[in-house]
C-alpha cells in the first residue's frame, strides 16, 4: 500500500536544467551554482544538478490546485 496521498508527485518540484549567467547559492547545500544547474519551473528553487535527487521538500507553491494548473501550462508550453 502506498502511504503518499494520490497527488504527492504533483507537489514535487518541476526541475529543468538552466544555464546561469551569474553564480547563485544552491538552496540545498548553499555552495555556489556556477554555469549549469537545476531550477524549479514553478517556485524557482535552485540547486546543483547533483543536489537535485537529494531535494526532499515539496514545491513551495501555495495552492495545490493552482500548482496543477501551473504545471499543466508549463507542460503545454514545452510541447509547443
């Protein structure tokens, strides 16, 4: 039996690879992210690509139903 709520995977971050012009601190390890890192498309959480699998926090988007709509829009935009 799965102990997570049915929409648990939708509340996770929607990471994409991003190239940064300036270094910025990783939200997980607090070391500078230089050049290429990962950024959540919804809440802008930034981390190293190697830190991404270690991120356990749910996306900080305030409303789960709004998050679903944002995620759908992001998905549709990336398909077009």
